């Protein structure tokens, strides 16, 4: 399965974490994750994908328990 989040280079040569589910820049809290360095984008992308994997895992376990 493709990761929900990935980093992309924007036209200003800064980086954005892209949310493939919403087709928009990722948001953490109230902050759009854009216009940052590559290192910051990689770190944010990693964290967001890990949170998403854990969320999916919880949903799968909950679904299995209810079956």
C-alpha cells in the first residue's frame, strides 16, 4: 500500500509534505506542512506516516474484534 504522505519539491525550491488521501498539503494541528527544508519535510513525513500506520492498525484490530 502506498504511503499516505510523501514529500514534494515546490516551485520555490522548498519542500511540502503532501497528503495523498486529501490531495492537499498535510496539516499538523493548524499548520500546513509546506515551505520547509528537505530534512524537516522528511522528518514530518516519517512521523505522519507512522501515525497513519498505527491508526490503520487500531482500526483493523477493532474491526477484527467486532467480526
